[in-house]
């Protein structure tokens, strides 16, 4: 269950149109390390997570990622709002324009559509948490790639905020992993207590 | 009437701090200082949301008060359509 709050997690107020920038930023909506796959990853993984507190963290971070994809979509929308055909044609936004005009659709910067293959839900606590840690680092690196090419301060501000959140999420997933490690069966191999066989639960 | 920018800033500040503290408390449930701070911020956010509803418009369904103005939920600006131009962070 979710409730909507009619505001962005961090404000997005971009006055200067730039379809080229929109084409870069849209990757963080539907690209391989985008916010949509982040949210779907955590919200899918939480059901089988054997520890309540870690499942709760997946819910809370997965929810924040929904607010992040809303911010990314707001950035893309404001960069392309009231676009003219001439602007679409000259700014490298032409291929996107043909399929979607200025509608928002989840794809990577290179045009590859969003796919669930971009994330895993393995039903194994350690496999899932290690993927989550990597995902946060990859998203941080993508935001850094974006910041190297974008100069408009109104676009940079929300992107800098989103990059910082990746760092915080990585930290929290790292702490969650420590909390899981502490509860593992020490007689079993370190880090390999298969969730499916309920071996993880032996110490509880 | 309370200043719109001031109110929105209070909503943004408290909401972000609550959001960040929630994740922190998920992995540090025994930190009593963080917990106290969380509850203090929660009550500040609640007040700011309710004042904003009374003087401007509701940001959540729970903020819709009596039916003095009819159904206003759909009239208010979308956050990606300049609804948040008053925030200064």
C-alpha cells in the first residue's frame, strides 16, 4: 500500500529547454542502472527476505526510489516541454520524438527499452544484498557521468541530490548485510547459508 | 498568512530528515537519540502539512480537511508543473 504526496522529494525547476540533456537523463529512468529498475529490484526482493528488519529496509529504499524516478521524469519533462519539431530534429531527440513525441517512456539513453532483465530477485539474502550494493555504486557512477557533461545548474542540483542518495543507500545496505552476517549459522560456510533450505534461520 | 516559501521549506526539510532517519533507524533501531529526533521532526512535519493545507492546498489525501472548498485534490498543480517553484533549498 502506498500514499501519494503531491511534491517531489527534491524540487525540480528547470527553465531552459534542452532535448539533448533529456536524452542523457532518461537513462536514469529506464536504463540499466536507472531508478525504475532500482525500485523494482528492492520491492521484488523483500518478499523472500528472511529477516523482517532487512525486508523493511528494502521497502523503505524501494519506496524512495519511486520518488527518484518521479524526479528523473520531471527533469526529462521540463527539458522537453513545449518542444518544437525543429528543436526535436536538430537536438538528437528525433528518434525518441517519432515514437513518443514528448511523452515519458522508460528507456536507456541509447534507446534500449526498460527490461526486467536489468535486475534480479534471487530468493537468496546474500545474493540479493550483494546485487543491491553493486546497483547503488553503478547508479552513483552513472550520475557522475551525467554531471561531467551537464552544465545547467538547474539540472545539476537535483542530479547531485540523487547521487548523494546512492551513497547513503549503499551505506544502509552495507549495514543490513552486517546485521544478516551476525545472524548466520557460524558452523556453515561464511556467507553461504542458503535461504531456500532455511539454514539461515538456525541461529534465530 | 504564513509565507509559502517558508512553509514549503519546512515541509521539505522535515520530510527529508524523516526519510533519511527512517533508513538510519532501520539499521540502528537502538539509537534512542535518533529516535527522539525522528518523533520531534514528525510532529513539525505534521503541523507544516496541515498549515499548508489550510492556507494553500492539500499535499496528501490525509490533509484534506472539511468540505469547505469541495473536492480540491485535482485542482492543485502537479509537482513537475511548477508546483514547487517556491521551494528554496
